[in-house]
């Protein structure tokens, strides 16, 4: 009896292990006829077939689901689906997004198969026939009261470009039409056009500027998310004694954000300095404040550039730097005082040298010998005695004239008749 019970238990355990091993080793068949179709310029619809195998034990299991893996340039996305089709964005603003890779396999919807394996993977790649190419450069969009003002430089000016925009995060199942560009204009090599505010509303766009630009040409297409910002502020400069007063134009975007005017300036040949000025747009009557003033050196040339950006909890909006605004001119420093300080000592030194030379050369005239006054008193006291002594002495230094040569004179007499008579 004991042996019979043990044998029965062994057979039961063996049967259970056999069934479990059979379930664990069983693998679902893979999907078939995996294909895709482009439903618009950005989204594809992928579909497949799958037939349930004719196994009674499998028919009693829970229903089958499908795991779809979407691989794009951004991190892959996994969808668990009950249906045999799915619509997914394939073209995004990512510059490398020009195709999508789909992988799908069948699996039990619930874990009731005690470790049954899902089917093998089936893969398909969806790619547009037209290539994704760079068609424009330096693309800029500015907020205006009417919508967007966008401008760009075409890579090839001879290409015919068709521009339109849409919301980047559109529902792929919604075949939302693209908004065309209107009011085109041209300024030099730059091209541009205007777009009105999208249907999602002006306020929502300001809070979340999720706008994508689609450009199409005969050689390919391009899709990207532009940088949208306010227009560069216009700077006005006025003089007030020794100060410069600076004021800016207010942005056209009317919201409750706090705006920061970033000002950078260069004084003479010094390095550039920057500082910020905070302004609340709700205050339409902006008055001049010390923040709008700076000391002014009239001998220097100033160069200013500024831009506008938001702060706080507002969406991050930054304008381009404005064009450089100049004020004043660099003046040559006054060299009069340095020249005077150098030349005058030199002139004085030369004058002193000349004076010394002249004094030494003409010292007898400038400083003659003055007779001794005591000689006058001595002569008065001694009287004639000194005078007599002086007479007894031969005169010295008396001028003695030199004898002159005298020619002999010969006289000839003439008589009355006019004949010469010999001199007797």
C-alpha cells in the first residue's frame, strides 16, 4: 500500500513537471505582414497580422497583446497594444530624425502561462523618399503683436522654398494642416515672412512657444524648432551734464513677466563692461531712474549694445543683441601742460648759460674798476708837495707825436711875359 501511494505521487509529479516544461518551452508565433504607410508628412501608421495557433490549451489562455518598440534618434519608446496597428510621429524637430525603426512581437496579455515566451521580433524601418537637407541658415523668429516675424538666409538662393509651421506636439492621429507663410519680404540676402498667431492662442504660445517650421523644396525638406524671442530693444541716449541717460523701447509682448535689459558698453579703449536693468512691463509709464544713468567722459567714445530677456517663472525668452550704438568721440589729450613743464626748464637753463657767458666776456664793461676814494683825500692833505714831487718826475705815459715826413717845395717864377724864370 505504501509503495502504491509513493508510485502514484511520483507519477503525478512527473506529469506536472512535463506540463510545466511544455508550457515554459512554448513560444508564440511572430506577427506577419508588418508594413507602414505615411498618413502625413510627419507620422506613419504601422500595422501587422497575427493568427492564433490551433491549440486548445492556448485558446483557453488570456488574450494576446503586442509590444511595439519605436526606435528613433531620441530614446526608444515602448507601447503595449491590444490592436494590430499604431500611428506614431516619425519626423521630429531632431536634426537626425528622417526615419523610424519599428519592432513588434506578440505576448500574453497577462502572466498566466507560467513563463511562456513571447514571439520573436519583427522589424521594419519607415523612411521618407525625399531626403532631409539643410535649406536655410541663421533662422530667427521674433514675437510681434500680430504673430511671428521670421527671417532666414537661404543656403541656395536659387531654390524655391515653401515654408509653413505647426505645433510640434501635435497629435499624430490628427492630420493637422500646416499654416503657410504669408506677407513674404526680402532685405538683402535675408528672406522673411509673417505668421499670425496659431489657433492654440496667443497667451498659450507665449507660455509655451512649441512651434515647428517645415520647409520643402525640389531637392528635399527640413523640419526644425526655431528660437523665438522678442525684438532687440532700441536704445536712446541723451546727455545730462556729466551723465548719460539711457532708455529702451518696451517689448511688443504684453504679459506680466519681469524683463531684464542687459547693457554692455565700451568706454574709449577700455574693456567691455556689462550690467543689468530690471523693468516690469506692466509699468507702461517708465521713468528715468539712477539705473538708467551713467557717468559721462566727454573725451571718450562710447559703444553700446543691449538685449532683452525674461526672468523669474516666465518662459525663457532672449532677444538678439542690438546693433552697436555709438555716442561721443575720442579726443586727443591736451599736451600743453606737459610740453610747458618740459620746455620752460630747458629755456631757463639755456638762458642762464648765455647770461654767464656774456657776463664773463664783458665783465670789464659790466663791472668797471672803481678808483680808490682814499687817493683823493691823500692828495688834499699832501698839497703841493705831492704835486712838486710829481713835477720832478718825468711824465710817464705822455703822448709823444711821431715826426711827420715833409716834402721839399720847389717854386718857379713867371715874368710878365709869361716866360719861366729860373729859381735863384
